[in-house]
C-alpha cells in the first residue's frame, strides 16, 4: 500500500528561520501601517523565500499493514480449581478464541497461563506485563483476564495501552468460612494460659448458622478442646501451655457442606513455653568451700529464685547456748517441706547429713515430691558413707546407688563414661578427651564409693567408680554426685574444668528442659523441608513413622550422625501438622503455610483489578451469565457495555520504503520572489 504526503527538510535551523521571518513580518506590518502600496506584493515574495528555505518535499511511503494483537491471561492457580471455575475458564477461553477468529481481521492472540507462585500468590499483573511487553504498543488492541480476582499483585502500578476486560469466574452462591488470628503470643509461661484472639468469618452467600461456629483446639496434637464461638467477631481463646520449648497450637473449625474450601478452616501457631521463675531450694549441711560455688551458680541466673538453708550448728553440739537463739531468722522448715514443697522446681542437698534438723516425715515428703514429678540433686560428702547418710532415710527408696561405707581420699581425674558421651548432660563437655586421651581438666580429691542400683552413670572416678548418677523416679528425676570436690574446678585447681557448664546442664536436666532430654525425638521444619533427629542413650534406632495431616503414613530410615544421634530428612507434600513416631518417642512438626495464600479469601471478586479495568475503558463480566459479545471499536471510544466487550482497531503498519522528491526546483522559488519584489517596486515607484 502506497501513501503520499508533504514533508519539509529546512535548509537552516528552525530557530534561525523563525528569527528571520519574525523580523520580516514586523517590517511588513510596519509597511502596511504606513500605507505602502506594495506591501502585499512584498508579503508574497517573502512567502516564496520561506518555501525555498523550508525545502518542501513530496513524500511517498510503501506501507505494509500489521495485524492487531490481543493478550489473554488465564488464571490457573489453586483457587481456580474450586467448584465450577475450571469448567467456566475452559468454556470462556474457547469461546473467546472463536470470537476473535471470526472477526473480519482476526488479531494475533498472545496467551499466557498463570500458575501458583508459592507464598507470593497469583501474580496476574506481572504475567500481563510480560505478555504485553512481547508485542509493540501500537498493535495492542485488547486485554482479556480470565480469573477469579484472587490476585496478589493487583496494586502493581501498570496500565496496558488497550482496554482490559475482566472475565470473572465463580458463582453468586459461593461462600466460605475461615479462621483469622488477630493476635497471638510468641511465648507463654509453662502451666499458665495464653490468650489468642480469633475471628471466625463467613464470607459470600453463607447459610444461616445461628451466629455460632464449632472450634476445636489442640496442643501438640493432644487432647481436643471443643468450644462454640460467635461468627464474625473478635473472640479470645485461652489455652494452657503444657511444657517448656515449642508448643504447636492448632485451632480448626470443621469444614461445612457447600463451602468453597476447608484449607482455611485451621491455623497453627508456634508458642515457646518458658518457665516463669525457677524456684530452687538449696540445703547445705555445713559451711565449706564448695557451698559458695553452688550459691554463686544459682544466683547468677536471673530466672532462678533461690531459697538457701544452711545448717550452721548441729543439735548435738553442747555449748550452753539455746538452739533457737543461734539463728538470726527462724527457718520455716515446716512450711517449706510440707505446705510449699511442690512449689519448688529443684531441691539440692549439698553435703547434707541427718542431724535431726529435718524430721523423717519431711524427708519422706521430699521422696514423694520426686515421685510426683519433682527434681532432687544430692551432692554428697563423706557423711553419705556414714550412719548419718541420706541413704538411711526415706530417700533410700529412690536413690540410684547405695554407699559401701568407704570414702576414697585420693586425687583422680573425673571421666565421662561411654553412656555419658551420649547423654546431653555430659556430651561434648570441653576438655573431656577424645579417642581414649586423658581429660585436660584438673583432679578431684575425694569420692564416696557406691554400688549403682539403677539409672545411668555418666561420669566415673578412679577405677570406674560412679561419680555422677542420673535416674528417673516416677514422674521426677534424681541426680547423685558422689563427691563434694566440684568446687576445685571453679577455683582453677590444676587448670580447673567446666564446673559451671556441668552443673548448669545438670540442673536444667533435672528441671526437664527440652534441650537436655536424653531420649528424645525432635522435628524441625523450614517451609516444606523437615529434618528429624533421634537421640538415645542405648540401643539401635528403628524406622521413623510419619503421619501426614491427611492421615497417610510412611516409614523412613535414620542415618547415624554421631554416637547416640540419628537424623533423617524428607520433603512434606502437605501443609499442616505432621506426627512423628519412633518407638515410644513422639513429636509433631508444622510444615508450610498453614493456609495457602490462594485460599485465605477464595471468594471471587472483581475489586482488586477494578481500578485497572476502569482506567483503560474496559469492563467486568461474570462468566456465570455467559461470555459477552465481542465488538471492534475505534480508538478513544468506550470498549465495554451491557452484554458486550470491545477491542480497539489500531491500524498499525510498517514502512518498507520511503521516496522523497522536491516540490519545485530552488531557482523557481527565487524567480517568484524576484517577480513579486520587482512588481512591488514598480507600483511603489509610481
């Protein structure tokens, strides 16, 4: 197709031409004002000179017409798989393609399909930008978005150079129920309640539910707590933290018949359980160098409330001073050992011997306290081998070792036993020596000989004699240290040793801190990747049983990573709470987003993209009413109406060849200018 037009190729810069002719126009205006007869002839001469300098050309173009193009973006993300949306999308796409092909000049169709972008949601505008960028802007005649409106990047500042038509899937009867966590604590006090603020929302055409919803709450997959909460209101929910460490709180509401999806009917929260204040009762049988070591260790921890009871004078000592006058403050033994003994997290007997200060009934209360879940540490001195030993008290029934009556007064290096190398209390203690090498820490000078009865010997003295015994009694725990020489390490004797770290670990194990459990199954998840570790003091590990949120089971084999520790990893295929089991050990772990972003609010809506559609002159159409008709409109006209949508006729082309010819030779312009100038001179001369 050939087209012709007039173009100009000035011989002088435009600013210079404009200056010259502005001056000439002023002079001509002055001449007309003075009444000169030939002013109009001089104007014609000036016009001829202007044409000569402007250099007009005859332009002939050989143009090749280009086809208009439309962009169709099809949303194929997870929310588009609900109810009738897949069928609506497929039918609309086929009908739209057929309507475009039936036009007199069918446009080129650029089709983009949008799939899930993980946690980012539906990136529909980004897909539109990429598709529109693949064609020139002067060819783009229309954009069609087949979507449910659940779009994550609707706020992206982008407007295509063509009308946008939004074809919305979904039905007017769609409804959905979801759980929204308004506030949730990051941690909670063990044994106390934490408060969540939830909102159970019904959206869309929800049926009448009498304003109430059934809610089920669990902690670590344990006992279910079932309550009824009001709909569409912020409601507090109180749950009790059971243990220290990570507590997985799951709150869900049963999936109702007819709702779009049940994937947003639950939420999982991770709450770190912490102890409020660790209450420790330290009973020192007599003043000695190691007493300050225990006190300093416990007082250095800001989370410990320490009650220290030191026996300064034995009852049998006869010096004429009344016994009740020897104490500045009367120690409330009856209150502590009868009424408030269960308030303590740990009781320490440091070099204690039976002197009649604590009646047998009090010590029996201590034994019952351990069996019911308490913790006791006995740091024994020489008296443990004597007739005043705690072994000859009601504590005998729970002690893990029996004294032989011998006390060895000799230097020895404390050594970690084979089982101690696997126990978290002594595992990896600095300076313990590896591959049979001697420990690098200093010696202790005394040990009470005992015969082990139960529990685990994690440290040993000379000739393998038990130095540190750990045992479980009923629901509680007990540790027996058969030497009162640990303080030598804190004084740096012969280089010292990890006394503070050992006693810290020992106290925390007794108080059941999760990181020091010796037989434990631990799971950790990052996204959909799960790593499970198993720690055991003895025996071989079995297979890991994994139960998915949907109830599917699989078995996995562990891999040994160090002595007493095994590990296995797997990729979760579902989001939610996985239950892990190996032997008697169990654990839970939460994977992925609890509610996929596509299902947080799955109700179809035109609102997110309404601004883009309106700004480009397009329209919003519900596919439930069928596919609207298609029209071709001129540029600048409205491109949407009742029951129809339009695309713009662009008429784009490509110039293949251009030919330029002067309208007239230069001497012709000069001849014309000279003729009018001469004629003006003749008229003015007469």
